[in-house]
């Protein structure tokens, strides 16, 4: 009887040992639960279908298609969610993860972005290879806790006018809608700049509050701005990578390395297409605006070089005033890259 009892105890111990060994093995062999996709929230300065949003729209769409189930970028909207000038603040404060818009809108919190208006005709690839993205990313991380995700626009900027001019002297006293990056050129020419939100530009032109505006060579027609003007001034006063996209540094760094690398591949592929896209959009826009009656005004080469000198002197001085701790290192990137003085005068598109 005692022997049978011992056998039962031994069998019980063996069963427990088998279960202890098999349960972890079974758990290891069981299919892993699918990981939940990482979601990043994003906002933009302009409407979803506007030309200035082409890069952003392409990146969001590609990420959501090609990285489905692993990474999703959820577009929350535009200026109706946060005013364009406050969208970088929203990323800094953690309200959203990503924002995309013109760098001129963010100067109040990130004045170092003025450097993007001193790159003259540098392309997005040159912008990166010269180390300017890296320099701005380092500053943004240290000051604001955000990272530079990508260059989201390459634009050539016109001065649009209601009335014709013969020389730049004729601009004295003309009132135009403009934001701060344009001022180094506008002020020496005697133009009066009105700080009007771009959403109010159409009505300001229609009512005669302003006699013109500064805007990229693309996009003004679809917004209706060119209905109230007659002329575009060439060569372009500004050519910049002055449209950028920022992401919370903490959110970006927390992404698994494979997801982060794939995201950056999509970002850089979009940057590589910006130059050709801008050229194509310019041709399309010209066909529409010329048919609408908007005529080109071409200033002399010497006058154009004067405008570039104004931009260099004025924007450099402002950068040293608003971002003294980083101005010299950023200006050194420009000097080392040889972007100023500009080597070529932009051609007038036909």
C-alpha cells in the first residue's frame, strides 16, 4: 500500500515537471500576436489638394500604402486645426507629431530657419549634401525637441503686381502682401509690406488693400490670386527650399530602426522629385496665367543681382540678431557651399 502511494506521488511529480517544461515550449511555438501599427498624427499649412502640399500628400499616401500595418500617418487637416503659424508649436507641445509648411511661418519659435532663404538656387539634394539639414536638425532637437523630417518644397518666388513697372525704382510705395522672409528685398526697394494671412490675400487684392503679393511661381492661380493682378516680375527674386516638415524628435527616435529607415527612404525619394515637379507645375501654371492675361516683366541682370545682395545682407543681419548663437555656423554652410553670390541668373520661363 505504501509502495502504491509512493508511485502516485512520483507520477504526480513527473506530470508537474512535464507541464513546467512543455508550457513555455508551447508558448514559444504559438504564433505571435500581430503588432499594432504605429500611428503618427500630422498637420499641414495648406489644403490637402493644393500644390504646395504635393510632397506632404505624396509621403503620407506612400507611407500609408507601402507601410500599412506597421506605420500610419494620420492627416488631421490644415489651418482649420491649428493656424499655420502655430503648427510647429503644436508639435513642440505634443499636440501632434508632424507639421509641414513654409519655414517663414515658424520663425517666431525657430528663427534659425531664416537660413533657408539664403540658399539661393541650391536644390534639395544640395541642401542635404551641404549639411544644412543636419545642422538645422541638431539645433531643432536641442532647442525645441523636434527633428527635421524632410524638405517638402522647392519653390521659385515671383513678385506679382496689378500695375506694370519699367524698373525697380517704380516699386517705391507699392503695397504688397508679404511675410517676413521677403522683407530684406522689399524694404530696400521701398515696397510697403502688409502682413496679411494667405487665406485673406484674395479679398485684399479684390478690395485694393494691396497692389500685389509675393508667392511661388506655382499655386497662385488655383487660389484665384491671379484674377486680380496683371504682371509677374522676373527673374525670380527668391529660390529656396523654404518649405519643410518637422516631427517630434522623441516620436521619431522611438520608431523601430527598420521603420525609421523605410520612412526616410520615402522622404528622400520625395525630395529627389521636387525639382522636376516644380518645373512641371510652373509650365502648367504659365499656360493658365498667360491665357488669363498675366504678363511677364523682366528686370535687368544688374537689378536682379541687386535684389540678391539685399537678400544676403538683410537676411544675414536678421539671422545674427534673432539667432546669434547659431548664425555663424549656419552662414558658414552657405559660404562653404559657394551658394552666394549666385553663379547663374534664373531663366525666364516661356
